[in-house]
C-alpha cells in the first residue's frame, strides 16, 4: 500500500537521492510517485515489482476472457466447432 509520507516525493529530491530511492523501492516493492510543481507526474518502480504487476494484469485479462467466454456460452452466442469449420471451409474454399 502506498505510504504518502514515504512514497511521494519531488522529482528534484529523487534526483538528489536516487540511490536511496532505488533501495527503498527494492525493499518495499512499492513504487514512488514523483511530483513536479506539487503535482503527480511520474511513477517509478523497480523492475521486479513491475514484472509482477505485468504478470498479475495478464492473469486478470485471462480470467476476464474466460468469464466472457462462459457468458457467451450461457447466452447462446457460440456454435459447435464442427459448424465453424464447415463455415470457414465454405467461406474460403477449403476442401476437407
């Protein structure tokens, strides 16, 4: 969870203390929000945590796709694979 007293800092402070900021990110696994003129502009994150985030997103997208497929089955928006194959063979002139 983001700790605003630790994980939000100015870009100029980040530049002055880059090494300690990197060490903090590696230790906590949390990103740092960098501000410019008091407004959040950039989020910096260590590579390991970023990779974990990408993997979680991929998993969530797969789950969403599975849920959509199950909903399509329930609502009758699917067809048997044999019908699909026949349709594609006819459409593209493919002989079986």
